[in-house]
C-alpha cells in the first residue's frame, strides 16, 4: 500500500524520510497505484540541474483527462465535479456532474479540432470564471493542445504579449464578464489585443452577458452553436509523459512575464497527491478555492488536482465584496464548503470590515482553511483563525510558485501543528535548503537564508517557453545543482519554515539582513494601521535605510501623523529591534498591486530612491492611479 493519504505526524515523518531516501521508488509507487496509464514508464526520473533537464516517468503514455474524468465515470458519474457559483447570488448555481463534464469537454475538444487545433498547438484562453474556462483547459488536454490561460483581468497589451510569445492561433473568450456590480467588455479587449497578433485566425466567443459585440467576419464565432452541433464524445489523444500540458505566465510582480511550461505526467501526479493531503479531502467533501483559474493556483487546485481525486470543486465567478463583504461566507454556508482556500490579500480586505458580515452565516461545515500567494501577517492569520475557523479549522499556509506547479511547503491539516505565519514543513518529497550569499548551505535550525530546493519533484516547470537560457539563468545559476526560488526564508528551532519575502526584498541595513515581512507584520499590529509595505533606499552611512508606505484604517486618519510615526517605530523597536526602524514613513491611500493582489515593490523601491523616470512595465497593475498619488506625496 502506498502512502497516498497521510493521517498523523509520525506517518508524515516516516513517509517523508522514505520519499527522500529513494524518491524514484516513492513516486513510482504513488504513480502506479493512483492513476491510469496507457503505458507505464521506462524510467522514473532523469535529471541534470546544470542543463537543466528534468524528466519524470519517461516512456509513459497517458491522457490527463482520462485521469480527471473518464476513470471516475463508473463510480462517480453522477457526482458533482464542478459546482459553479455565479457572480450574482440570485442566479442559480450550476452543478456539473462528472458525466456532464465528460460530454462538455468532448464537445469543446471537437470544436477545437474542427478549427484546426492539433496536438502541440497553443491555444490562448481568455475567459472569466465560468464553466467554459475549466472545460476549455480540459478540452485542450483531451486533444494534446497546450493551453495558455491569460487571466481575464489583464489589459489588451498584456494579452497581446502573451499570445505572441507562445504563438497562439486560436483564442477562446467571452462577450464579456461580470465582476461584482460591473460588466467588463472582454471581447473588446481581445479585439484590441488582436490588432497586434496577426497569427490568430480564430476567436471562439462564449456568451456570458448577452453583450453587443462586433464579430469579425471569418475570424470570430459564437461558441455555443458550435458546441451544440459537435459530437459528444472525443477519443483522448495519447500523450507522452513529458509532452507539455500548458504554458502559464508568472504573475509579473518582478518584471517581464515568464511563460512557464508544465508537462503532463509529473504535474498530474504531484498536484493530485498534494491536493489530497494538503486539504485532507474526503469523498463527500465540497472544496472551494477562491483563486482565478488564470493563476497557477486555479490550474492546480481548482481544476487538475481536485478532479484527479474525483472531488467536487467550486468555481466562483464573483468577488468577495459583492453584493457585500459577506459573500464568501454566504457561499460557504450555501454549499456547505469543507475546505476553503484563499489569499492573504482577500483576508486583509475582509478583516477591515465589520464582523457582522461573518457572524450571520453558519460556517460549521469548514474543516480546513488554506492560504497562498504571499506572506500572511500575524494579525490577519489570527483574524482568519478566530473568525472564520472559530479556532476549529487548521490553517494551511501553503508556499509554492507558478514554477513549482504544486504546493511545496505547507502544514498538513490535523497532522502538522501550525504556527501563525509559518508554512511549516516541506511536503513529501521536497528537499529545501537555505543558502548564504557565498553559495554555501546553512545547516541547522534557527537560521535564515535564500530558499532553494535540492532535488527535483514531479511538477517542477521544465522550461520557459522559447527561452531555455532564461530558465537556466533565473533558477539554476545562482547555486550549483539547486533550484533557486527567489524567496528568502527562516527555519526556526523546530525546523519550521517561514517565508520572509522575495530575496530582492531583503534589505541590508548597516550590515544586517532584514526581511520585509516581519517588519511589516509589526507595523500592521498598530491599531491604526490597515496595511503597509517597506522598501530600502540608498543611505550614506547605513548602506540602505528603510522607507515605509502605510495605509491607515479610517479611525487613524484623524490622528496626528508625527505621533503615529513615533508609535510605529516604537512598535518595530519592541518587536524586532531599533535596527529595523523606518527612516521615512509615508501615509498612502493604497499600494500598487498586481492583479493577483501582490504589492509591486519594485515601483515603491524606485519612488523611495527618487528614481521615477522609468518605472518599468506597469501594464499588469490593478490600480495604476495610486502610483501618481504616491509619487506626488513622496518624502
Ligand atoms: P513573478 O515571478 O512574475 O514576479 P510571482 O512570483 O508573484 O510573479 P507566483 O508564481 O504567482 O508569481 O507567486 C509565487 C510567489 O508568491 C512566491 O515566490 C512567494 O514569493 C509568494 N508566495 C506564495 N505563497 C506564499 C506563502 N504561503 N507565503 C509566503 N509567500 C508566498
Ligand atoms: Mg515569482
């Protein structure tokens, strides 16, 4: 019996040791017992981080959709696979059973084929969170096409860059999308993008909002009539283990987006196995990840991981604030959600609101609360634990990246005791290392350094689309024989990891390495502070000094600014030490954020250093207007 489902701490340690001592044997057993293959592999793993080249399950043949759909049909045909909750709470939810999913994926696959899409072709998917989105990923996988999903909140420029980078000829989109009280003209954005994309010959348009859109003769077609006519069965293309499954561009908080390429077998095995354990998913559970499928979190933990386990996965079209700030909790009550997976940015936004928005709903179905995306501050962690979980649901703070494909460092709920703000222990098979600047591994506990991974895991990205050298330079050149994550971390006395932020965000002040996350944490504990970000700027004596951008809660706005500055620095002195005191504190109404809700620190760094001539690519910002305001009032 392989260790597919870990149930207690001793078992975790035992399985972990096994996975590290003999990774090939370990993953072979998982792959063998829990998935269906058209042909088994000849070799479990071959790898060379210097090239870099990584291959898992070489020689195996499979189709991931047979694992996510077909194999469930005999036993779970009538079970809900996707539970679609629309933007408008008055619109009825849609339950798509595994049998219906099979049919809808096959129809979509046939439509793609009819429009010339073949194995290996790239298809750009620019759809809102409606069932067609999940279905089109699976339809591409069915026929061996490589999907490239672009988050449907990106601008036409960002979309055009991504379409051209991976040379997509077909685009799937909708007439528009609902986002809270607004509608967004997606088709208009696509039309504008395609002015720059001569290679696109077909645009398939789903009807979501009954919008009046222009259909370009010969290029644009409504999707539904084609689906209705298409044949409801489609033979799955037999793929090699290492055939690309998808391209996904990183969220772009640090610069030019990178088209990460994920391949088939390893990605499937790892996302399924991490899903099962990180959420302790059981057959009757309803699981909800609030991310958008446009991010890796949605790919791995709305679509592939859950469906490979035969789970019921909720797809939510809306936003946490519409029609009011109780919307998440209303959905949890309505669908009796058992596992809830969201981002710190959502928690911080909701924590600013009245608790009545939570208290009127029954959240007793919740068993596991998840987090992903950025370091969570301690206050927000407790808010989540106290008010959503009622201290009964373990919080799994999952650290991972677009590049890693699946969750890397995380507690296993009901197995790993949690510590606020800590991602805790490496997942099974993951071998983290902390490195110093000279390239030496820092052993032992109570240390901090740059987070690397020493050994390949099945879902590591294999390359950057069209730029293998950039892949090598970005991830494998900083440290010999290591995958470098770009993040900093500390390891505490018991061996738990805490992610302290990106390495670029570690600021060296008077020779001390200061991570941004712990300092921001202590600022945020001030009762008048809603959110903050700190960056370094050049300083004659200290090398660098710290510049803080602070958003006040409403009641703080009337307070004397100078006193607030003193109190904030007092707080930092108490929590971390006087070395981390801020030289400058600017009060702002917002922080520049990516569309996935992460602070774009490189912009703040430039402003703090008074270098505003070239702010770089801001096309992926959620709120570009705030940049002007911050520049105007900068200190
Ligand atoms: P880009 O690489 O283009 O700058 P990005 O890094 O924001 O974009 P993602 O791959 O979506 O794109 O995010 C991964 C990063 O998010 C991690 O490297 C880490 O910095 C941060 N992160 C994710 N989860 C956590 C977590 N649980 N705790 C702390 N940080 C996290
Ligand atoms: Mg990154």
